[in-house]
C-alpha cells in the first residue's frame, strides 16, 4: 500500500510539472502573439506617419 501511495504521489508531481510547463508555454505563446500584433500596429502607424510628412 505504501508503495502504491508513493508511486501515485510521484505521478501526481510529474503531472503537476507537465501542467505548469504547458500553461507556461500557452502564456508565452499568447504574449508572443500580442508582441507580433503590437509590432504590426507600430509598423502601420509609422508608415501612416511618414506618408503624412
């Protein structure tokens, strides 16, 4: 019984680690997308500003 509990606790720790890594990667992906969107908007505004000169 103790061995089973230890095995389940190890499995739980491994799954928690995978979950944290997964959600971290999702957050990074979302931040990367926001950065790309903002860079694109900056480029558009820069082009618009230079065309007004």
